């Protein structure tokens, strides 16, 4: 959410060298737009097709005199181009008495059988694993990447807005997009030069970053994280391409014939290789698809050039356009290697043609391929430091020698522009506002400190009433080797101060050896997750829910101290050991009890638990990618699984603790991309507590008495409705991303998204544990779902007004329980693509 919010907020803050530019709209005789009409510069292989609304824009480095427009069922139109730039064209097509043969006509529904384009596509599928880097045992190449952000659709009205008063100089140099024809102003540029090594036999690859340069934002954590998360790697030969958390069907996919129309448009020599030109466009609207064309070699069936443009009807928010272009280099008769990869996204509030927005562009150039030079496996385990001061401070000579694509005039000016802007107070104010709302923290540079999070300032619960919280953390940069943070809070009903403080330090960067510790004294809602870790500064649901269902009065006073050692000797495999000491007692004794039988107490009953635990933890996250090397790294992807194994040993001889016990827990979370049918997220949790412990140390099946959807909880359960010492739980949630609603005519234009969920838990509770907590059962009956699996199911509608999701939750059984809730409605807000 924060990354998307950052992109939206950035929306408010030379003439190109092409020889021929055309743009406009194609309509029929009744002035209705013609979607996916075919446009081609005559006697060339440069063309495009119109979008859903009949609009087009195309430019070429060459000089062309005629534009040919065609669509099946209509007469071809040849339009003389009397000027190099021709905008606002209105091309009207007339119905044809008979089809002409001079130009291959593209448009309408294309057949799947006896279609030469589909036959070529089948040969691409057969050959795709034989092309490119896969043909060699080892490979190495140079890689240059630049990421750029631009304000677009700049006109005189925008320049005169008050927000730019005093900043008019930024508009001195504007450029024009070769993809859309819109004016734009570059505002951010990041360059990276690296060398990549790979071994197909060992299935290993590493990238050594040798230089990194960025235009003025190198110390801003919010912007850096957004840039890193925005563009991820993709392979056009894959069946599905993932952008902005959505999976788009690739035009080269084996399922493409059910998703796209294909037509063979042309054939020609490109780089002395005979290639076929195939045009493709979606069979249905509102699906996650592209339109465009590609050139493919006639013998290797390797792609020579491809462009992909997301259709405007695609069910994706805040992004008006996505355009991708890849060029492949002919190495020899049988090898085509990626030479240049270009991707442009147009972020905008609306998808209207004239709406303003922001371009995000990534250009990656590959060169100097070397093959079959074997390196030992240890070589791939040696990590370089992309944040080495030498890497970050390369001189101009380095960049002149290693830029595989030169900067244009406007790109060169970004560095000077940002240096100037940072001295303007008004710009600094805008910059700070974006940073605060994006990261949640107010940066105090002169103190090397962040104040926040601003989203946690106000809270409410029944024990504290209204609650105010203020926190701070040290922050010298995104790669800090140590961090200290803390907060204080005050409840106006209980009139008590709470606090939390923690510190951590990275002692060994190679093995990521981290030592941490801290203390927290606060009010917490225990039992909000089955597999919980004792995070010193963990934010509790107790202080974040203004409105709840039923009596949300089962709250706990907690005083937690923790010391922990963590290391990551193998990438994405973390081990941790440590100890925690905590005292637990009810925050509302008249409504909720943690009492247990204690023969050593004068009354025979104790109301407070004192407990020292030894903890051992292993977390495995295969496929997770991060940026930074500091004590707190940032994730770059969310498509990895998480396996967690935890062992807890309660020791009664340390700090006069009350109980000796053992607890073993395991969880496995996995996102699954189900082709074009959306995304399934699954979580399996298992655990068992050995020996006898009171209610405060048992595993509570996580209920949810708020009106907010919270994955991993059971929204129709109250807190402490089920308590276990042995449990198995499964959560399944599938988001179809509008796949079903897009086929319903009345719902298609709303871009709604359908979500279904199924969750269940089985658990047991020993008679000994029930007997130990007998005093607490006066107002907290102890019951486990041991008779049968407790389950719930839900149906949700997402993307309402682009920000709202509503879930309708149904309780499957145990309806005889007192005050059981058979049905509930929960929801959540968020800026999702």
C-alpha cells in the first residue's frame, strides 16, 4: 500500500529524434471507435494496432510518406503523410464489398485452426527451451540498467498551477514520448552497471554490481524501496508475466490461443534473417492481456523483436498503460540473445486519454556475452557489496566507458535539476510530505532520527480507552548496521503510560549475524495468531480497533523482555536462538481472567504468570529477494514461500518462573499463481504444547472481533472462543482478479474482483490443562474444536471504487456455542494495483 501511495503522490509534485510521428483515432462510418485496427507505415515492417477505444500513436526513426490502415470487413485506407508529425488524425473506415489481397488484413475474431500464425506459435513453444542462454553450459555478460520517472501530459494549464509556483524553471526542457506522443518531464534517474555470471549445469547465477548512480534520492528509504519493487524480472517465453502483483497471459503462452487472436501480417529480412510478423490482440475485454506484435525467425523460431501493450480495459488500478519492448541480437545462425529490454508504465488516477500521470521507465541493455567459461561453485556464493562507497561514487569516466546506452539531453539534465530542486524550500516540503506518507516516518536529518509511525499515533481499546502513541528510531541510512527504536503510549481511561524499546546490531554482514534485545510493557490482545513470535515492539490489535463486534474485553497486561541472536549462513535460511521473560495478567480482571490453580499461593490461586522461555527458530524463505545489507533489509518480491519451525522451552528454574514445558510449532505459507485464474494464498499451521500450562500459555485459535478482514484469523470466532494445546489449521484464499466478473456484461466495466476463502482448524485440549485453569473458566469457558474440524468460508468482492474490499463470512459449524456468530461482514481499504 505504501509503495502505491508513493506513486500516486508523485503525480502532483528537446524534441525527439524520430522522423515520422502519427497519432489519432480510427472509427467506422457511424463514428464508433474501431478497436485493434491494423496500422502500418507502407513498405516497412513498422506498425501497431489501435487500443480498446480506437486510439493509436506510432513513430519511426525513418521518413515515411504513407500510412496504411486496415481491418477485416472494411476497405483499406492509405493516408498520405505530408508532414513529419501528424497528430489528431481521424481515420474513417468504410465497409468493404469484398476483401482485398494486397495487405494482410488483421482484425475481428481469428480462427484457432488452419491459422498460419497459430502454427508458427506452436513451433515457438517447441523451440523456446533451446534458445538463448539455455544453449550454453556457462555464460557471462555485461548489464546496464536505468530507471526513470517522468511527469507526463504537461501543458500550460499544469505549468500555471499554484503547486509549481517558484518551480517554473523545471519546465524549461520537455521531451515527447515515442510510445504515446505525450510531453513529459524527467524527475528521477537511477543507473546501474553490473556483470552477470551463470552456470546452467549448476543452476547458479550471480550479479556483481560495479556501479550505481542516482539522481538525488539515495538516502530516502520510501522512494528506494518503491523503485526496487516496481520492476521485477520476467521472461516473455513464460506462460504468465507478473507485473504489479497481477499475472498477465503472455502472447507466447501455450494458453495464448484461448486468450488472444493471432494473425500473420507480414514477412521480411531483419538483420539478414527471414522473419514472420504476427499481430495479436485479446479475444475478450477486461482480462489481464496485451496487444501488439512480434517478429520471429523462420528456422529457429526465436523471437527477434516483440512489443506488448496492456489493453486499457485490463483490470488493473492506477496504471493507465504498460508498454514493453524487447530486441534480440543474432549471435549466429541458431542463437538469439536479449539485447535490449524496455518497459514503460503510465501511472494515473484515471484511464482517460487526457489524464495526467507519471511515467515509470526501465531500460536494460545487455552486451559482451561470453560462453562456456567454467567457474567453481564457490564463485557463485561470493556476494559483492552493491553499497560499497566505491560502487556508489564512480566518476564520469567510469560511466562514459560502461553506459551501454548513452543518456539523451534530458536524462543528462536530471542530475543537475535535482541538485537545484533540493535547494528550493517548496520542493523540499513536497518531498518530505511524500516521504512521510510513503514510509510512515518523519525524517529528522540533523538528528539522524525518524519519528513515527504516524499511522500508530491514535488507538482505542476497552482497557485503555483513547490512546496516544509516539515513537522514534535511529536512521542514518537504509543500510544502517545498527538501529535503536522505541515508543511511549498513554491510555486516558486507565491513566497509565506504556513503553517499548529495542535495539539490534549487525555484527557479521556475510553471515548476517544480528544481536537484538529490548523490553515492552503494554496492553496486548493475545491469541491473534497461532504461530506468533514475541516481537518486542509488535503492534497489537488491542490498540488499533475503534469498533468491535461484541465485548472485546479479553486483554492482557504484558511485560516482555527479550534477547536474541540471529544469523543467515545460507541465503534465505535464518536461524535464531534467544530467551524471553514475561509477566502476564488480565487487563480487565472483572471481565476476563487468567487465574490458575497455584498450591504455593496463600489463596490457592494466582492471577499473574511469570515465565522465562528459551526459544529456537528456523525460517526458510526460498526465492525471497531483498535489497540492502543493513540490519533491516527490504523485500523486493512477494511470490516466495515461508517455512517456519519454532521450539520453545519453558524453564521454571530461571527468574523464579512458574512453569516447565515445551512447545513445538510449524507453519508453511505459499502463494500460488493459478495461471490466468488469479492467485491462491495458503497457510498450514501445526503445533503442540507438552506438559501442563495455564490459559495464558496455551494456543488460542485466532478470532476476529473487528470489522476488518484479517488473513489468518477466523472472523466468526470471538477471542478465546477456542483454546488448544494441540492444533492443525489451514487457510486458503483465492483472488480471481476479476476473471469471472469480466464475463458478466453488467459487471464488466466495474472492474470488480472476486475472492473466495476457506479456513479450518482442529484442536485438542487436555483435561490437565483445563483443570489447571479452572478459576479462569468462570468467564472464559475452555473449549477446543476436537469433536470435528471447525470451518468457515467466505465470498468477497474487491476493488470497489478501487480501494474497498468487502467479505461475507459464514460459520460452518459449532453453531450451538453461546453467542455464536453464524455470519459476519468484514472489509478492508487499500491502494492495490
